[in-house]
């Protein structure tokens, strides 16, 4: 599932189709695929094929983190652009509660 999503998200398979990629990444993420979780964060961050949503992007990056995916750290740094979101994340980290 992840591989099909990846092919749709790149021009390797033909024309890029971010909506199809999103659907395949979602299916893979539902099966606990950390790479797919990262890709969903990336899609939400950039708004490729869907409405841009930084909060949702951060949520998916953190889910990937929980699955020990390391490359999501760069995505988190880019997504944390609002001071209020950053404060919320820091507070939850300090309290040991769920990410978002």
C-alpha cells in the first residue's frame, strides 16, 4: 500500500496524483506503517491534493515518531510555525500527555 502511494506521489508512475497517494498512504498508516504516517504529514503540510493543515501534519509526524521513524523531525521543524501551537506541544511534552 505504501509503495503504491509513493508511486502516485512522484512522477515515477506517470503523472503525480496526490489524492490517490493520500488514499494509499492512509490505508498503509491504518496498518501502522510509519513511513506512510510521515507521508501523510508531508501531504498535509504542503497541501498537496488536500487542504493544507499544519495541525494535522504535526499529528501525523508525531504518529510516525511513535513508530520510531526518524525522518519526520525535519517535517516537525517546518510545521511548528505558530507560537501557540509550539506552546501547546511544549506543554504536552512537559506534562507527559498525548501529543495533540
